[in-house]
């Protein structure tokens, strides 16, 4: 039995995945910062920024086990008008949301076991147009394309799927949702009339990395409280 890597295990989605998977799986946790005190358990914990290619390659070379799953619960947000978004801004957002993942997979793909699974996180902004989202929309759209192509390349050995959430409560989005009235107002834009939570997203990711989803690959799940598909008002 291989191990599941949870990359971004210190965030709200990563923590949810850890809680869901810890009883029945051997987990390896990765975080770019020191782990919070509530990330408890007998896990291998690694403080690693996968944007650091040298350290990432050293970590992957040290892996002496098969990988049965990877959850990439990572990324960054940069919301600006296109006129204020430089090429360097685009490069940074691609580094944080796309190229780091490509690099990690490129070096570890041969260590993945048969019937393994990889879960990426895209965004509702990859399937709907929102103002001031050009950089993040571009990066997250690229991730969906990557996932679909990898699913075709590696079937039936490795499954690849993407989750595209709408705005949810997390460390990354705290600058947008820390104001209760603002969060409530944005939540009401969704047919389900609330923002998502780490568990909403982590529950789906945990299912997709598990054997219970063994006939699902090459899919993008729009996990957004109905916002991308429903008009209720």
C-alpha cells in the first residue's frame, strides 16, 4: 500500500483531507510553513515550499515508497485589473499555481503506484469570467488542461481530477472574507446562499484520491454552491 501526499496540509482544505484520510491511509504531509498545533497525528511532516525546485528535487529523491495519491491543496491569489497586472505578476501566479505542480509531478510520476490518484485545485474563475481575475484565471485554466491531458496520458494507471471551488473560508482568502458582512454578501451570490468551507472542498478531494472513485478520471468538478451553473435570482 502506497502513501498519500497532502501538499498544503496546513491549510483548511489540507487539514480536512488529513482528518478524512488519516484512519485508513498512510499520509505524508507537506507545508511551506511550520505546522499548526491542530495538525496532530503520527504522520511524516515536511516543511517544504515546492516553489523551491532544488529542495523539492532532494525531497522527491529521498522517497523510498510508492505514492498512491497526491492532493495539491496549494496556490495563491492575485486580483488586479488587467491594466495593472504585469508580466511578472502573471509569471508569479503561474509559478504558485501551475509550474510548481508541473515540476513536482515531473520528478515523482515514476514513483506513483498502479491505481493511484492525483487531485488538483482550479477555480470557478477558470470556467466563468470575473473582473480583475485575469492572472489567476489563466493559471487555473492551465491546470484543468494539464489534468485532462495527464489523465489521457496515464490511464488506466493514474487518475487525474480537478476541483474548481468558488470562494471559501480559508487562510488564503482571509483578506476577502474576514469581514463578516462582506462574506455574507458574497455568500448570497451563490444559490446555496453561503461561502464554502474547507470541509466542503476537502470531502470531495478525499473521495477523489480514494479507491472509492476508481472510475473517475479527467474530470473537473465545479464545487461552487451552484454559482457557475444556476440562476436563482
